[in-house]
């Protein structure tokens, strides 16, 4: 199938202190999140001058993708639209229509399928097309790539690099803690999100030769009484510490925290892991290193190029590591409901 452009679709983030509250109000519109919780999250952004790392990382990713597509002789311009902050998706789709783009392939900055990681982005695209009107381009989303060999190998390199930051004699006993954004249990029951995360974590752990690993969650929001995926990463770190006893000289008190649920740094990585989880580890005497996200690692950028080429070709081959089948190119209607 022919495409005229590649569209990067992302979450978005504020780029200054005056953006923070309008951004969070947009994110939380229609959700029953207490105002005090929103203000607490706002402080996370203010800790970094009101700037989320996600927009800067997306700009860097776009530049890398443009070079990758040029190397592959794929003359596709790369556009960028966000769900929650500028450049907003509707504005980008309107610009694409003005530029004469008839059909585009969308890369969403999530490797997994759930309502908030996949279905909601499809709804965002449909809303943007509806608002732009009859001239809006047709847009197809690239499949979830949580177990694409390129993603698994990228994260394997990231974990090995993190392990290399530990003294050599302690690397073999380090415990890997994979993290992802928590979602409500009602949403999780209707999708394969948790199973996909566990499969990606298992595949990476196998490749680095680490039998000791766990999956934890972070960044939950919503009413306290609403059940979400657990354990929270800080709760897990506390239980890990308790299971190891109080001797600080034990060689198995090292953890590598791996934000496998994120392909690039969000505020949830910068604050919830690099600030809160690290403070928890420091308090308990647990040694922590944090693996990088996939970001613009050449293996990851090359994987995106592969995903673009597989949709441009007539081939039905869809590479996937592990035991789960490749996810379909087109999500079936009604998959991954919100659970609300």
C-alpha cells in the first residue's frame, strides 16, 4: 500500500511553567481525578521547570526518523501531532490536508495495546479527521511492537548498559524491575496490556541472562478506591528490601529499574523513577540504576523503518519474538475498551 507521509502521534507535554496547569486540565478532562492530585502532579513538572522531556525527545526522534527514511530511499515527510499539547493532532492533520497528504502511516509512541496506549489514539485520530473534514488524509496506525525483535534487542542493549554501571562482581546478582504506567483493573481486564508487558520483560531478561526479574507499575491516578494494576514500584522496592534483610553488604541488593512501558522519557520516568523511586532506594539502602528508554537508539530507529517498510510492501511477514502472535495491522472494532 502506498503512503504519502509518516505521522508521529504522542502524548505531549508542557514546555514551560505556564503550560503545566492547562496541560493537566486537558489530560484530566472528564476524569474523576481530585484537584489536589492534579496539583501534586503539577509539582512534579515544576520540579523540572515546567518542562516535560517528551517533546524534546520526540523532536530528536523525528530527526532520526527522517535520516532513516532517507537512507532507505523512502521519501516520506514526517509530521507530528500530540493528544494533549502542542503541536495538537487536529492542527497537524489540518496541515497535512493543506499539504495534499492523502494517506499517512501513524506511529504511536507506545509499544503496547490497551485503551490508553492504543485505542484512545485511534479515537484521537478519528476525532482530528472529523474536525478537519472531507479533506483529511486517511491514516493507518502501525501495529503494537512490544515483541518486535528490534524493540526487544534495543531494550536488551539498554539493560546491559545499565548492568555495566554496576561493579562487575555484582552484576550477576542484580534484580531487574520492569515498570510501566499502571491502568485501572477494569481497563486491564479487557486487553492484553499486562500479558504483553510480561512477555517483553521475559524476552529481555532471557537475553541478558537475568533469571531474577519482576514487573511493577507506576504513575497511577484516579480515585483511591478504584483498583489499578499493582504492585506500585516503590511498594515493590520496599518488599524487595524486606526480603533481603538489613545487611547493606549483601551482593543481591542491587536493582536495575527498566521503564519498559515507555519508549521515551515522560515526566513519569523523570520524576516517578529518577526522583521518587531513587529516593525510596536511597532511604532503604538499595542500590539502583535506571536503564534508558528506547529513545533514538539505532536499533529502535531501524525497527521503525522496518515497520514502515512492512506496511509499504505486499509481504504478510510480521516479525515477532517470543510466543505471542504478531498483533494485527488493523485493530478489530471494539478492541481494548476503556472499562469505564
